[in-house]
C-alpha cells in the first residue's frame, strides 16, 4: 500500500524570508543565468567577436547542461540533503555570473553559460524537498507557486539592470551586478538553511524504502511524469513560436508583440502565488485542471484569431497557467512521494520537461516548414493540453490541509 501524505515539521526559520530567498534562487539561476545572455548577446558579440553559430552552440549546450544536471541531481538527491545541493549550485551560479563579467574569452564564456544552464536544474529540483521540510502542507502550493514565478522577477530585474547600466557601465557591469546579488542571496540562505530542520537530518533510506521501488513508484507518479513531459511538449513551444507567429506570419507590429510579452511577464509575477493559494484551498489536482484549461483557451485564441486584442487575452490566459504549473507539479509530487525521494522524483520530472521542450520545439519547426504556418502548432497544443487535463482528472484527489 502506497502512502501519499507527507508530514513535515514546521521550520524554525522565518518562513517569509525563506520563501523570498528561495524565489531569489530561481530569479538568479533562471532570470540571470538563463535569460540574461539573450539581452546582452549583441554587446558581447561586438566585444568578444563571435557569430550566431556560436550563439546557437552555447544555447544548445545550455540545454544539454540542463538535462545532464537534472539527471545528476535526481541521483545525488538520494545521498545529499536537498538544501545543500540547491545552495551550492546557487553559489556556482553566482561565481559563473561574476566570471562572465571579467571573461575576455568566448570559450570560457561559453563554458560558464553552459554551466549556468545546468545549475538552473540543480538549484530548482531540490526546492520541492526544502519546501516540504520547512512549510506545513496547507501552505506548500502557494510557496512553490511563488518560487516558480521567480523567473519573472529575475527577468524584470534584468530589464532594470540593462536599462541602467548598459549605456554608462557596459555589459560586464550587468553580469557583475547579477553575480553580486546572487552572492548576497547565498549568504542569507546559508544562515537560514543550516538552522532549518533538514540540516539535522541525514537522508538515510529506511528498511521500508529499500524493500523495493514499488514503495515509491506508483501509478499517480507515472502519470505525473507523463504530465511533466507534456508540459514541455506544449507550454515551451507556445512561448517559442508566439512572437514569430505574430510578427512574421500575421504582420503584427513589434510594439504590440512586445506588449503581449510584457503582459505575460506581469501576470506571471503574481500568478504563481495566486494560483498556489487557490490550490491550497481547492486542491492541487483541481488547480492543475484549471491551469490546463486556461492554457488550452490561450492556444485556441492564438489559433482562431489574428487581431492583436485576442493575443493580449491569450497572453493573460497563458501566464495564468505557465508559471503556476511548474510549482503545482512538484507540490503534487510532494503529496504522493516520500520526502526522502522527492528530489529524485522531481529530477526525473525535470528531465522529462526538458525532453518534451526539445521535442516540441523541433516538431513545431518541422510543422511550420511542412505546412507553411504556425497556426496548426497551436491547434495541436490545444489538443495536447486537453489530454493533460484528462490525465490529471484521473489522478487520486489528495486531502487538503488547512491551517
């Protein structure tokens, strides 16, 4: 018989501060480590002298790093406490960001960027374990929702740094500023996490857990791994091809396209916590159904309508789903997997998200070349989101915890 509920002691650390710091981890590793390069690539190309083929190699290498570190983290999670993996990975992220600020070699810069892509996985995966051990069950969905929105906050800070420093101080100062912000986060996190409950526990496997994989491998877990793959297959291509569809195929202005993206970012900053709070009230399963319904309606808007106004609606609906989903999936995993296996389970889910994203982006490009339009991509995404909704609807409903 599988045990689904995971009880956790309430942390002795300040929960609000810890939630902010963990959100900062994601802002640092994704907002700075993954997305800042795209903002600075023009200036870096001018000074370091490399072409777009090199850019493609670096971004592809970063994706390989993400998958490799996802696999490595899921393995290491069986032997090391999650907070140590996440914190040390953030320290590596901070050092890599600082290194990019002083690097004069495109080879070294490329290696650091690939390393940042890997650390984005090894920082995020253990966070579900940290949350499970530091927050009561009735708060976990909103905390994971807030953390999953960290990317939005990081991208927002990116914009501020680029606007303030590019003209006067240059692109190197932006990497250095991002690195220093990350260092401060690491210092605060060290004092918080080393006094939290998990720092006094050794993640040893009990006799019950060792008796076989049957104790933690279950039908709901397999279904959630399927959902994770479908998330990558649908939500990531939605983002990838939205701007090309609007500008190249429909002729919508760059200004309108940019405003739609700003809508996605602005809504995303609040959506993670808001939908997480709702999930703590109605259950994670129902919240996931709402998210997939919202994303499905967003895809339908993109497929059926060609005016800019509907794309604002699509961006709003997509943001309501995209950021919360990546907090709700690990939250549900925390309800069906023992805390000692959470990092491993979510690591596998992260690998599947990455593989789904690679497949979705590749197939989306092939679809455009074969059919001559991006529209069918969004029709297929809508159908796959409906499939995800049906899969989630078959999951066992977990009891809600109230505080």
